[in-house]
C-alpha cells in the first residue's frame, strides 16, 4: 500500500511478460535475456517490489514454463496470469485485473517486462502526480531523438493528453512526434475495469492495445495525465540484441557511477563490468578489464584487476587479485591471488595466504599465511597454516573412478615437482623432497623422499652421437 489523498490506498502492479520477442532471434524468451546479472524481467520485478504493492502479478504466455521457473523464487507472493489467445497488452491487463481480488479498488501500475532501466524514484513520482491530479490514468512519456517503434503521444491544443497512437498505425505527421509512450502507466482500478472490455482489435496488428484505454477514458469524460521522464534511458525497451547491449551499457555506467560515488576507484569504466548485486567496500581499486559478476562481494582497501573475472566470489579487505578468474571462491583478508590464477568453486584462501602464478584450485581450503606460489594444481585438498607448496606441486585427487582428498598440515614445506596421490595426509612440520611422488601418509616433522639416487653415465655423449656411416646419404637408386 502507498499513501495517497485521504489515507492509505491499495496498490497493485502488473508486469507484462507474455510476448515472444521474435526480433531477439533466440530460443530464450526475451524477458529472460540477462543484463548486469539479472534477466530483464528480474530488473522490472525488483523495481515493482520496491513500490511495496499489495498485489504483484506477471502476465505470461510465450515459453510460459521457462518464465515461471525463472521467477519461482518470488512465488507464492507473485500472481502468475496466463494470457489467452486474444493478443495485445490490453487483454493481458484485463486478465491480470481479473486475477486480483474482486474488492480491490486501488491504483494499478502497469510495467513492461522488457523495459529494465525504469527507476523506482520515477515510478514513485508518477504515482504521486497521478494521485495529486485525481486522474483516471497517468502515463509516463519521454522525448527521443529516434522514436522508431514507440507509440506517439498526441496532445490537444490545451496540451493535455488525448490519445496514444502505435507506431504501426501512425500517420506520417504523427510519426514526426518525438514524445513517446514510455510503457509505464498508473490507472485508477475502477476506471480501468470499466473501459477495458470495450477495447477492440481494429488496428494494424489486430491486437487489443492498452494504449487505446487513454482515448476511451477521455471519451468517458475521465481525466488523463502524462508525466515526462527526465532521463530518456529509463524508457529504453529491449527488442533485439543491439538494444540489449545498449541497455546493459547504460545500466553498467549507472552501477559504476554509484560505486564511484560510494568511495570506490574504477580506473577505466569503459572496460569494467559490474553486476547489479555486487558490493564493494570503500577505497577499493578496480583496474581495467575487470568483470564482477553475480553476488560478488569485495571488502575495503582491496585491489582487483587488471583483466580479472570474479563470479559469486568473496574478497576480503586489503586483498589483491590480479589477472584471475574465480567462481564461488573466498579470498581472505590481505590475501594475494594471481597473476594468471584460476580459482574454481569451493576454493577458500585464508587471511594473508597466496595463490600465485599459473595455479589452479578446486574445492580446496588454503589456511592462514599458506602459499601456493606457482605452477600448481590443488584440488580436493585442505592445507593448514603457514605451509608452502613448491612449484609444480600437484594433488592427484582422481583415481579414474572417485575423487579423494589430500590433507596437508601446518608449516609443511614441499619441494618442486611433487605429486601427492590422494587420499594422503601430510603431518604438521613435514618436508617433502623435490620430485617426490607421495603415496603414503607422512608423519609430522618427517622428511619424505621417493627419488632414486642419481647415476651419471660417463662417455654418454660420444656413444649416443650418430656414426659417420649412419649419416652418409644413400647412393642414388638410379
């Protein structure tokens, strides 16, 4: 509910997500294409929820099951409405109204599932102006330099809104109008219920247009208002891959600006991509070519990048992550990662730890102050504190059938080119000699070696060199 004249007034929000989106040329429904870590529909639903409506409905049809599966986390608080064979946004809203309680007499906000950049502040202002004007309907409009594809806003001599004409139905004179329908509406529910059944499909598309409600309300003597959006980008709809990329570019610029104003240094916004759910602490520096995806969280005074991709990864305060790809990993306070490291799901690097150059980890816990500096693979392993793995240390975790764990204690030192064949346990303070293949547990404090004694073969070069006879060419067969 929201506050209006005369007290609290109930509010319902209807999100239209039934269209096929054929111009996307995709098996994925248009509203499920993603920008900044969320589907287009997810951005619209987040905006709708911020209005705190009493009822929230989504109208679906094309690839209905895929769309419903995508919004399942919002169920059962979300009303799913199936559009029938009658096409058009007017029919979609008519069915959504039928799904609301019969006694509902509040305002109805209608949003499009493919307009992801519309902000909550703009919608709150639209609601406020609608109620101040006691209007039957209030539309959000915007002026665009290139309004192709948008419905044109027609105003009378008094400047008041008269009707909306869709692009396909517009005359050349109407197509020259720059003010267009932004696809966001507020209706008085009772007025909307009264006129929707009378809207027909006599138009170029053969659809029941929601925009025809404007002329119907005016004919019935009802007041209709229009509020112009200050930022044209808020009306940006997505109908093809070009518009999808443009919408993501605009949203990414907004996200980066928000982090910058909150105390984050982003060295090159043009090459930095940050999803909407990412959080970053103050005085952290993001270097060029960095992508922060999903629910990634980064602490304060950290340095991330360049050329780094973090997905659903946690980075602690004061950490440094360079030229790294990490997914579902945890990087502790003051830890360092990279360059050229690959942290796969389940990696946990403790405070002041190090995962260095050309190191891959998976389902591995690396304790406080421990180091895996370079050229190593650590999978299905637990490493204690203050342990150092030499270059090219491998935890051989797979026997061809099952995965096994390697457990390495505190203050362990391994030499270069070690293979630890799991399941195996290395005790605290143990040392592994260079080149060792460890197949048995190593007790605490022990030295493990498995390399055969070196043997030098004198005169090897002379004996190994080819003889003069062997190097002479074969005689000509002719």
